C-alpha cells in the first residue's frame, strides 16, 4: 500500500491505520518496526539562528550524485520547429478568454507585483490575473463544440472513468528510489499557487447536488454535474454515485466564447499567493500592518503559526470552534497537516526577513518592509522551483535544453511580453495531476535521530491541521517529509486517495481522486492522447500497437480492452502509463506539457527574479545572494531541526548525508541596506 502524503490541487493519504485520541498527535499512531534506511553520524550540535548573516558552504549545483543522462532531450512545443509540434494553438486562440474580462489600468513603474496578478504584462494586463479564465494551448474537444464532454469516435459514450481507474490504476507499494515526500508536497504548493477551480452552482445559486440522497445516480443528471456512476461490479466502493460538480467556466459569467474556458480563482504566477492571497481583501486581512509582518498565532514554545479562522468547525474536521484551523492566502491550507506545515514555513520566512530588513534599515516603514520581504521571499521560492524542483521532476538535461534552469551569474534578459503565462487547461486538468501517483498513504513523524515515532494514516488527518501544533509535531512532520520516501511515479495510487479522499470521521469512504482526474480532463475539454502525441513531436498512432513506442505492450493491451478506438483514449490515462524519460519522473507527453507550463511561468512573468532591465529587477549583488537559496536552507531557518541533507528533495543517503544546519549556505542581506 502506498504510504505518505500530499496531493496537488486536492490532497490525500493511504490506508493502513486507525487512530484514537492521544497526547502527542491527537491520534493513536501505528508504529512500524522499520530498519534504518541509512546510517549517518549525528552530533547533538546546538543550532544558531543566524541564517541571514552569511557563512556556510555554497552549493549552487544541488545534486552531488551522478544524474541520469538524457542524450537527446526533447523540446517543449514553444521551442520546437512548428512542423513538429502539430496542434499548438496560435497566440490569438490561446488568448481567447481575454475578451471576457475588463482591462485593468496599470502603473508601469511599480517595482512590486500586484496581489491579484494584474498588470504583470503591461500590454495584456489580465494575463495571469486571479478570477479570470484558464488558457488553452491545444484545441478543445467538446462534443457540441461548446462545453459538452466529448464522446467516442463511434458517437457512443466514453468508457466509465471509475471503470478505467479500477482496471488500470491499482494500489501497489513501489516507493521512489531517492525522492522524498517533500517532492509531492512542494508540487502541491505550486499547484495551489497557480490554479483554483470553482464548482458550478445550482440554479438558485446554492451547492450543486449530483447524487440522490440514498447514494444512487439520478435518472436525469442535473446540469453541471460530472457523470460519475460507480459500476455495479465495482470492487471497492459501497456507493453507486460520486457527487462532483463541473468546474465553473466563462459561460457562467455571461461570456459566450466558444469553446468555454474554465475560471481560475488565484494568480497564475509562482508568486506565493498561497501565503499572501490573490485579492486585496484577503491580503490585508493577513497583515499586521506593523513592521511588514503577517499575522500569527503563538503555539508551543512561543513558535509562530498561521492565524485561526473565526469558526473552525466550518472549515476543518474538528469539534469546537476554538480548535486550531488555519487561515492563509489559499482556502486549501487545511487539507492535511503537511500542506499547513509548508505554508507555515513560508509565513515564518516572511516574518524573519522582515525582522532582518528592519534591523538593516530602521527607517523603512511597514509597507516598504512588507513589499520588500514579499519580493525577496517570492524570489527565493522561484529559485528553489527552477534550480531544484523542476530538474527533479523533468530531468536536468531536459530542463537545460528548454532553458528552465537558472543562470549561474548575471541577469536573464529574455522576458517575452507576448508569451501568455496564464495556467493552461492541459497542465492543470491532466498533466500535473500525474504527481498524484507520488502521494503516500501515510505521514511519518520523525525524530532528530531520524527514527519514525508515529505514522498517521492520511484519511484520518484530512482537514485536521490541529495536529501540527501538538507537542513537537511541526518539526517531526518536517523531518518526516525529508526522510520518508515518496511513492514512485507509475500507474499505482494509494487507496487513501482512490477510496478515502476527504473521508469525514463519521463515514467509511470518500472521493476517488483518480476517477476525478480522468473526468476533469473531459470536463475541461482535453482532447485525446493522440493529439498530445502530435503536439509533443510524436507521430499519431493509427492503431493501438503504434502506442508501444511509449507504453508497454501489456498496458497497451489493457487500453485496447477498455477503449473502442485509439483516438478515444483519455490523455491522462495513457500518459500515466508512458515509460519514464531519462532523468525525469514523467513520460514523454507529461514531461512536454509540464515543461511548457514552467517555461511560460518563467519567461512570461515580468517579475521573474532573474530578469534585468525591469522596475522590479534586483541589483546584481542582491541576485547573487538569492542564488544561494536552497530548500534545505528554507527548512532549517523556519524550524528547529538541526540536521538536514543538502539535496532536500532526496532522502538522506551516503551520497546525500545529513549535515548540520549551521553548514548550509546562508544569505547575506547586506546588499539590501539603503545607502
């Protein structure tokens, strides 16, 4: 069974434990007799919080061990010869939804991002703005050309998505060889930072109920519902219907573009909106308006945590309104404890930067401190993303070939004002959901000596962030994410997300995330797998056997037993079965689409931290300090852990040993002193 953690724009856990109240976590843990995965000498060295004063050994090339080489890395569609990337929409079609939203007025000399993402692009100021609509890079496939989900080539309905899931995507424990749970969790943070879909509402504006009260599927499915019926012979579920509304789209706001584009509730940029918010009301509610800091609540040992919502019982699976239940820039912060921990880490980092900036520049007022701390934190976050995370999931050779790696020196002057960075549908509704395979079914709490002290079943901690503030759980969860293996990227998914996603305490089952992933692709109008093969430089498959260039014969045979025609196959279903590319955790077409999105988020973001010649540009001495940032540094500076591996996305090993946090490269903020 799959074991540890997170999800990506939804969340998740596994299926092996039951719990009762206990002093340490609020749950009774299942303890495991596990051998130590590695042998490392640890000295009990006291930790010093001088992380912004320089020192440490610089480590700009993050991976010390030999990387898996990709001798012929593919190119993303934007960098391909147009004759190879068949099906890429023209810019005017990609930007179709622009006409649905009013154009904001912009101040071109402002050095700081707007909270809602508007005016990032001065020529197209709605690009990347919150509360607009997703873009597309490939033509939608709707049965009616507008919004009705596609059908098979024969005109019949496509195979039942739950049936596809139970036939192709089972639960098997196959951990990733090197990657830890933090890969999954950081991936989820990126997802929440760049995409939020709204559910369609009923005719009277209320919640849309897509199943009968007895759990059966209505004879006439309400308009706006995904048709997810559980087959009668389904082995796992006790219910016959999954109530999932479709995502709200441009037709719901009276914009009649065809085909529809789905609405997006957050900024598209990698800009920390999960912490700061994507609208002015939210962002202001999170600020103290004193020395630039964000609001906190004090927890054990006086440590800082996110503030509480007003009524905990409305947002979390808790019994009283004074129980810990967080508020932040994104409503999904409470999905599970590790999501909360990573957001708290960003909160602490922001306030630490504010303290240091105030020490260096006593004359700076609250607004200056807030904006400069936010600007630096986003830059550090982007550097970790492109220097560490992107090479881990896409491969270093592929990332280099597609200009995704940061420079080692100087400015990057390749901002592209005609490249639309708005999150596009085939990324958010299909390709990036592949990381759901990396989700473990449990969360390990780990001591400083790297012993697992408790293991929490994922489905027992959905919407239970109160666990974070019990005893030393924050640091134990940090060490758990650093130490516990993620599940491997493959066709296997923990039942904690295929049967028990968001299970409430008084119920025995939950949502099937992978069924939802399949159905969401259809909801967003994603064309079949064959179209993505062509977009990504492969030949269109004329028969099922043509798919064996990317998928094993066994899995091709399985697809052929489910789908009538090779052009019927769902993109998510087939691409999940693709063989991994060298150095990447993904196969050809997922690597292609995810690479395209990170390319657009980089070169289409005017405020990207490496760009020069912009009002927002850092000075070169400041940029050189930002380039020292590592995820290991961020984990150390925002927690009380004493030891960490330098490659924080890999588990500790002889090639990636634990070292003292004091030896991790630090940033010197002296370049930010006003002269």
